[in-house]
């Protein structure tokens, strides 16, 4: 695996899918309704599963299961991103028409940054085996922190990227038809939409710090890790529009994610003494996700009479 043709073919496939998304599915800026988002989510999941089937016949059962486990972990952890996107878009009052554009270019940037992180992580683990302990303890710590963090939300006005942007970039207080840049009195300026894009990009860097080590606990094959990340991220926008209105229903999902992070962290720490099979890891991830979703539906959070604040 990992031959040049495999990588070239995969990157070509991703470029085709991105072009299809930008120039066919969303050729014109428009508000994405629930039905369209649901169909797009099914499309991206189907593409990922078809790719998984191809891996099964081309590389065998183990690689296919590694991809599926990595895809599920990344997909589940990305749900946290969706909560943050809601806060960011609400705070900056981003029109629904332009949200997909921001998420699209945010995803493109995320793919590049994930590739760098994955290459660095795989290299570190292969060269320094003791790094698995560092990653493992970090994931266990992150899991406990997530479990007991409460429901506090980020404040977009206090992000470092906004403070830096205000200091170094000329900023306009409007945008022209969803543009990231406008020319004002002969001078180019960034728009509020560009600032939102920067915040989305930096947010993904923060989430990648958790998700990349988690997937490295499943496989250190750079192609498996990267491809599972890519397919999970590609479907993130559609998932956002499909679940934006109902995500708060899944009150126990964060607990489930914290358990998954702690599990893969322990898995990395004891990997030199005991190896969990891919089937076991996959079963734990799927089981915890299913139980957390069912618990959320069975014991919904009581409605609050206070208006939501972002």
C-alpha cells in the first residue's frame, strides 16, 4: 500500500469530489434545507463506505476495518465541531446562504492541515515508540476533561485569531455577495466572512489535536489515517446542515465521545503489553456511540425557559 499510484488516485478522487460539490451541488449560493442536507449526508457516507468496500477487496479485511474504525472515530469527534460552528455563525450573524461557502473553504484548509498533522504524527510514532505513551495519556486527559467540562460555550469575540486579525488586517464591516475581500476607496479589506473563515480554520486545528492521536491508536498507516480523516471531513458540512436543528437533543453524546477518547488513550498506553483487535476497537466505538445516542433520546434534556445565548 501507500504506493504513488494509490496516493495519486486518491487525491484525484478527492479533487473530483470537491469540484462536484462546488460546481454542481452548490453552483449557486443558497440556503441548504434539511432534505437537501440529508441527501448530501447520505451521499458522502455512501462514498466513504464504497471506498471502504474497495479497500476490503484491494487490501484485505484488516485495512478495511482500520479505515472504518478511523472513519467512525473522526466522524463522531467532528460532532463537537458542529456545536462550535453553530456558535460562530450565530455570533457573527452569518446568513444561511453563505454558510456552506465558509464551511467548504474551511474544509479545504482542514484537509491540508490534517495531512501535515498526520504525517508528523505517523513519523513520530515510527521513530519514537515512546510517543505512543504521550499520545495515550493526552487522550485519556482529554477524555476526562471533555466529560467534566460542562456545557460552556466558546466566545468568538475572545478568540486569539480575531485579536490578531484586528491588529494586522484592514477590516470592512460588510461583505459583497458573500465575498471574503472587498475594495473600499481603492484599498483591499477583509470582510466579516473572512474572519469567520479564519476562526473556523483555527477551530479545526484545535480539534485535530484530539482526533489525529485518536485515529493513530487504530492505525499508523498514513494512507488509512489520512483517507478516513478526509472522508469524515468531506461529509461534515452536510452533517452540519442536517443536524443543526437537533444536535442539542444528543445530551449524552459528549459523554460517549469522552469514553471513546479515554478508551483509545488506554489502548495506546498498553499497546506494547496488550493489543486490542481492530474488531474489538470497532465494537467499542460503535457500541458507545449507539448507547450515548439512545440514552439521549430516552432521557432528553428538559426544555429551558431562558432564551439561548451565543
